[in-house]
C-alpha cells in the first residue's frame, strides 16, 4: 500500500507539473486562439459569421474572451484526464509493487520457518544479479555461518559433557569401592581421598579452561595497552626449572605493543608455551619469539615435537581435539590451542599453526599493533632494559 501510494503521488506530481508547463506554454501562444473563429462566443455576437447582428466588437476583447474560454476548457479536460490516469496509475502501482515485493515476502516466509532444527535450509533465490539476489545470498551466507556455529556448539557441549562425566564416574567408583570394602583401613581411605582430590583438581582446571574459553568467545568489554614482551617474560619466569631431558626454552624477546585484556593475553602465551613443552620430544627445544611484523604485534612459539600431518592442524584449534586421541586420562583435555585461538579472535587478531618438516608446530598469534604505550609501560620497559 505504501509503495502504491508513493507511485500514485509521484505520478500526480509529475502529471501536474507537466500540465502546468503545457498551460504556461499555451498562454504564451495566443496566436492559436484565432485559428478557430469566434471560439467561445455566441453566434449572434460573432462578426465573422453570416446572420450575426451587426455590431462592432473590439478585437482585443474578442481575443481575451476566446483565450479565457480555451483556458477553461483546457483546465477542465486536463483535470479529468489527470484523475483518470491517477486511478490507472494506482492500479498499475499496486500491481508493480506486488511483483516487486513478492520475492521479499517469499524470503520472509522462508526465514520465519527456519529454526535450529532446519537451519540447513536455504533461500536459494533464483533470479538476475540485483539487490534482491544479493540480499538472498547474504541471508544464505548468514544461515551457513549460523549452522556451522550451532554444529560447533553441539560438538563442544557433547565433548564437555563427556570430559566432565568421566572423572565423576571415576570418583563414584573409587568411593563405592572403598565403602563396600569391609576390610578397608584408614590408609586405604586416605589413598582413595587423595585420588578423589586429584580428580577434583583436574575437574577444576577443566572448568576454569571452559570459563576462559567462554569469556574469550564473548569478546572484550575494555582494552588497555599491553606489551607482549613483558607478558611473555612473566610467563617464562614463572615456569619451573627444566629437569634433565626436558625441552629447553630459547626466548628472543623484542618489544611488541598491542591493546586488550592483559590476563587473557598472558593466558594465551602460557597455553602456547605449555603445549610446546608438553607435546615435545626428550631433549627437544622451544623457541619463543615476540616482536612487531607488518604493523602487528606478534608472539610465536615453535617446538620440536612429533610430526603433525598438515590436514590435522586446523582440527587442533577446535576444543577437545588432540593429535593423539588415545592419550586420555592424562589430565589434559585439548583446550590449550582452542583457548588461545578464541583469545586471539577476541582481540581482533589471528592465530595460525604450521607444521614443521622435522616435527612439531609453529604457532603464531598476531594482534593489531598499538601505536605507543602509556608512560607506565615505557618506564617498565626502560627498567627491564636497565636491569638487563
């Protein structure tokens, strides 16, 4: 209805403007008035017709009378024609508006019937490449991303439930075994409780990791200047001294300024270093590098671990995914790289992983560079340089 009224209004305005222009031109061409003898004058008053009463008429008065009569008839007939065409334009406008809006109604109806159960359906709009086609393709792309997100969420919930159910089942089995043993001693109860406490600690770490992952995927509420170099040094300083046969750390720390949540960025660096040390070979090495490259603040961690097939790298960035699926019950749940990936995305950055030819991974997190740190950060960096 609104489009029909708009079409009718546009036609009325343009028609009235056209008639006004014609009327102005009509007034200026008064010579056309005299082509019809005595137009608009009584026959007995026309001096040009036989049988008229002999009287003297001023030619100017005669011309004005003819002009007034023609203008009146022009306006009346033009108004009637405009009214008729207005009705026709409203009918045509209603028809055209219906044809234009029909694809939109179809798309609206289809989208209204799409839910989580049939999110795989698409509009699949067929037509020429125009605005409606672009809109339908955009909606199809959005539905595709929603389907992928829902599938990932379902997998995440299923994996999380499995990971949480396993230690709970083990705890219950340990407690029932001890309670049903009539000959259980205090030492047996103590040993059972120690195992239950260890399992509870493992569950706590899992829940903390899940909370960090959820917080990272929700995005950042505020940003402060962050120096990747300072955070990386803090992470490396907090690590225990490597024992014999443990991988060795080789840091190359250069200033790298960005903005974000310092706690989350520190968790990212810690996860990358922990993964590089855990999934390594005896006597291997871990290279930790920070710096600025191509206008980005970068932290890169590479190790000398087992050979990683290139087709498996993308899967390792998903939650609860590990290269060795049989390594369950070791206290690790395959959340380290997925948490780092989520933190990088929350900061508007990227996290990439590339397999090394001789084994291991090169994992690099790149953040948008922050031009200039605060005075406090500058003083900390100066103190660190002076101490070095």
